[in-house]
C-alpha cells in the first residue's frame, strides 16, 4: 500500500474557501480514509460532508462511500480475477493480510475492484472491465464534479449504482445524466464526522453495457 493514496488534494480559493478530496485507496485503506468527493469548508462552516477521521460506524458501510457499485449478472471474467490475484488486501494497518479482492464476486465495488491514480483534475481508476474517471473542477464560486464510466468490454449489470452526491440538504444538487431511461433515484440518510447528511445516487437495473459505451453524470456544488 502506497501512503501517497492518503495524501489529500487541497485547494484554498481567493474567498477563503477550502476544497479537499483524496484519491481512493483502491481498497487498501479502511473506509475512514476515503474522501472521493470534495469536502468544502468556508468561514468555519462545512458545506459538504467529510467522510474520514474515525473508524466508520455501522450505519455507514462501504455502500455509503460515494463511488459506483454494481452487481454482475454472473461471476467476474477471468481477466478481472487474474487482475485481483496478486492484489492481496494488505493495507497500511496490516489488516486483511490473506484476504483476496476476489471475495466480493459477483459484487463489483468500484472502490476495491479498480486501481486508482491521481490526474490533473481529480482521479481515475481502471480494471479489465471498465475505466472510471472523476473530474473535479474547482472554480471561484463552485466545484464541478463529472463522473465517466467507460466500459472496456461488454458487461451485464443486474444493478448499477452511480452518480453519487453527498449533501446536507435532502433536495441536494441537480444532476445531469446522459442515460435517458430506466434509472431510479435513491436518497438515504448517513452520518459522518461533520454530522448527518444525505447520499443520493441513481440505479440502472438489468442492463447490458456494450464495449465503448460511456455513462456520464455531472453536478455542481455552489460555494457561498
């Protein structure tokens, strides 16, 4: 496990707002290490939730981390299993030493099943099945978050959760999605080190994604 995963990306704007996020640990940390969406703070006030800091509570599990999650129609491909073969879950806390990432099969947690790296505007993770990009563009009065899931091969998802948004208000933030039909919005209440918040996401059920297909979602956090 490379400790660079845990180094937050921090930006301070002219108005004093502070924006912080972190590249996902690819499953090598514990859940309290994750901050895949921007934590925005202005004048001593948190505008968005902060996920890390303490061991995660029972109320908020890996399903509450704002990264996509899916359930495949069948077991993973041989390519995905070979990709995981040498990725033993030895993390910086020396836990889960003998536990394989293949244990999740057929659940597909983007947090664990992709290898992540920082990019110039956010981060991206990749596996033999797909590429996930999160662009985080920081403006003077807003933070724009854009997710792209690029399918590298055909894959059938019984269920795919995506377009995660974390806000303190239930109505949250409007989200633009390039997938027009058969999606359902879900909102659930969670807890964090900055208090209770609402985590929303969309669900697509029983869909075959083709190689080269791209699923895009985009939303904006205002800073005021």
